[in-house]
């Protein structure tokens, strides 16, 4: 199986970099350096966060491009010979991760040589898991955004849930206040109709939303974004706390769950290969 995946990776990477799209990623890397590192700052947190941002963005875009290549009609001979579509999916993912990591490392080397950020040994040791975990998670998210994996409205549902979670997370105080007001209105309505028990329950619920609602909304709708926030806060502080150090592991767990979902969608969908 591993030999087939490596062969498919080589095929996809050859097709990518034998086209203008591959050249575009090289130009994109150069342009990102000229824009993001025009000012030669020695701050290590800027180096870690900005190069990590580039790696995640490049990996996301590479996954989209490679998935589009994988879905083209000329890939049909590979698909019909594979015992499982998951091997093709893994090849797309690993090819994007490998190429994104190479571009990220090239950018990091250039920045280290020209900008000379003052990295401590402990911060340097924390960089690989942070960059690799975020790249993997963004690559798997990109798979769900492609026509190659998406089945019907699957990507709308996934990214729609993420959008709702982000909106609630950013407006948690207003949402908690709104829920508390609705609970108080239901309490008044229940009292007016003689339902004292329901009125008391809704009144207690409204009080809970006023005191604890904001905290629980942050926990409920912010868990998907916590790893990124933990990484950013830890890098800016100069070191990761014990809790923040778990962020890469949480990213990998989320990526594993999303990859299993992507594999299931691809295995049970009708593939419509696109012409070049």
C-alpha cells in the first residue's frame, strides 16, 4: 500500500509542477517573503507565527490544487486499479503536506539567514510540532472544500458549522444576554398561565445565562479554535504552558476525525471526473 501511495504522490507532484500552477507556488513563496519580511525584525514570535501562517496557507492551497489534479479524467486508470479510494486520498494529503513543508522550510531558512531572528533553544524545539500539526489540520480541512471529497452539501454543513461557531464565539456576551432575556420572557409567560414550576425553572435558567452563560458559550463554541489561540498566545509569551503544549495534539485529533469523515465521504460517493 505504501508503494502505491508513494507512486501516486510522485504522479500528482509531477503533474502539479509540470504546470503553471506549480510555478505559481514558487512565485507565491517569494512574494510572501518580500511582503511579510520587508522589515527585518529579530522578534522570534513574529518569525514563528508568520512562517507558520505561510505554511498553513500554502498547504491549504496545495491541497486544493492537488485534489483538482486527482479528479481530472486522465487519473481514471489509477482509480480503477486501486483496491481502495482512501489510498488516493492519502496520496493527495501527503503530497500537499510534503510540498507545503518544503516551501515552509525554504522560507524559514531564508528568513533565518537574512533576518536573523533571535530564537531560543526552547522556542526552536517547539516549532516543528506547531507547524506540522497546523499544516495537517488545514490540509484536511482543504480536502473537505474540494469537489474531489465533498458529497452534496457536506462542505456547506462543515464550514457552515465552523462559521456559526466563530460568530457565536466572537459575540458570546451578546448571545448569553439574548438567551437570558428569552428565558426571562418564558418565565413571565409561564407565570401568567399559572405554571409556577415552569416559571421558576425558566427564571433559574435566565439567571444561569447571566452568570455562567458567557463562560460556557466560550467553551462550547470555542473548542475548535482553542488550539490556534493557545499557540498564538504561547508563542507571543515566549513559551508554551503545559495546557498550551497540548494544542498540537488537539489539532492532530481534530485532523484525524476530519480525515476519517473525508475518507467515508469519498468511499460512498459517485465520482464525476473532470476534463482538463
